């Protein structure tokens, strides 16, 4: 991955969100900006929003399940684990809130909210997609699957 380009995109995309949210917003802006030239980008945009929402929900469910498993096996709470689960829950809720706001925004309204239309070009969009895909659980555990 070209970390320099990712850092440049993050610097150009201003916002108080976390890194993943900033990249998601930049990609959604790019897709929305180019829907007039390629109608399939409308579907891609909706697919990404739905996939990210699903990923966030799955991450939350895994955190809750792991916390319940630890509670039942050990019988005691570890402050660090509870804090980590709380942080995961907070981050998941903020991502869901962000995605809901994107879903509720009509495409014509979304184009008026764009702040980085000149920031992301086709190559940057491809880089963002590869970077976000590398963050998915399957991509992170691909070596494990190959060795098994």
C-alpha cells in the first residue's frame, strides 16, 4: 500500500472522523461525483454503504460475544477488556451514525455537501478501495487460510 498517498488523501479530506470514515467519505464523494458518467457507480455506492454498515454490525456483535465469553469463562471483568469493548461499541455507533446520515441524504443534497471533489481521482479511488479491502477480516487472515 502506498501509505504516502493515503496520508495525502487523509490530509486533504478534513474531518473529525477516524481514518476509515474519512476514506469512506472520500470514496463516496468520488462515486457520487461520477454517477453521471457511469450509472453503475450508483449501485457501487449503495453496495459500499450497505457493506460497511454490515461490517460495523458484525464487529459490534463479535465484541459483545467475546465479552460474554470472557465473562462466563473467567467470571471476572478485566478493565482493559471492558474499555476495549466500550471503545469498539462507541466507534461502531459513530460509524453507523455516519452511514445513516449518508443514506438519508439525497444524491442531489449530497453533492452540495462535497468538500473534496478535487481531492480524489480514479487512481486515488482505486487506492482507497484496496486499502479499505485490506482492512477486512478475510484479507487480514488470508495467510492463515493459505497455510491451512
